[in-house]
């Protein structure tokens, strides 16, 4: 437990108070999440809907749950009653389903648009052109009262899995430039979160302007 505490405090110190640390707790037992909660942490990230709903039922109500995996439209209803932030939105269809399920639960759900910045084809997300198209579509619908139960809170992206630090810098820098443009172009002026950086590259992400990092193994240990 002391090592666990040290890991956590070291990361908090390295990212600074102005950034949000999302502790990635996927595959970790409820006891580990409770231990970090007892140290004062509240933001936890999960990748799978079933695992998230199971854990949510067993843990304190004031945890801010972040869904950081690829979300299918037919699974939104399971997390809509409690999710704090959905990180991986990459289509208008998914936004409409989140809006519908949020309204059913009398909630407004914050979302991040996921942008594909890596070279790997396996990662999900919008291209820069698709991002601009989606922002235009959302602007159009919001201007006529559509999508009232969702808030576009920012952007999220994952860099390539590579040892080439300059490449990672370039990818995060590109996402930051899209984030800056989105803040200007989005009708709601609600965009404030730039979620980029994980255990292997969060320091690079911070250098390039990230204000939310998603870290698992550096806190909880390797899976």
C-alpha cells in the first residue's frame, strides 16, 4: 500500500494541480479502486461497460467515472445513469444515443470527441476533416435546440505506440492545434478538456498542452 501511495503522489506532483488525473482502473479489483479513493482520488477510467457497471454498484457514489473505451450505441443506456465523462465519441449517431439516454435519466452528459492522430489503424477516432464535419453538424443541431442533453467538453486522442519521442510530440501537437480551433469554432464554447497522455507518454502530452491524463500501470502496477 505504501508503494501504491508513493506512485500516486509522485504522478500527482509530476502533472501539477491544474490537470486532471484519470486513474485507469480497468481489470483492477474493487479493493484497489477503494484504496486509491481512500487517498482522496475521485476520477477513475474504465474501458468495458459491464466491468464499469459492476464496479459502480460496489463503490462510493461520489466517484467520477470516465468511460475511456470504444462505446457501442446499444450499451450507452447502461452507463447513462451515472457516467461523468465519455471520452471516445466518434460519430453523430453515438452522440444522439447519448443525448437520448441522458434525457431519460434527466441528466446532461459530457463527452469528448475522439480524434485519430496515431499511425496505427487499430485505434478509433475521427480524422481532422471528420472532426470538423462533426462539429459543424453538432453546431447546426444545437442552434435549433437539438442535442440538449449532451455537452461537447473537449477532445481526446492517443499517440502512436512508438519509441520515437519526436513523433509522439508531433501527434500531440497536432491534436492541440485541432483543440484550439475547435474551441473557436464550436457554438457552445463548452470545449475545455484536452485528454491526451497515458502511462508511457503523459509527460510528452503535458509538454504539448494536455490538461487531462489517463494513467493506469504507473499507479496500480502492470496488469
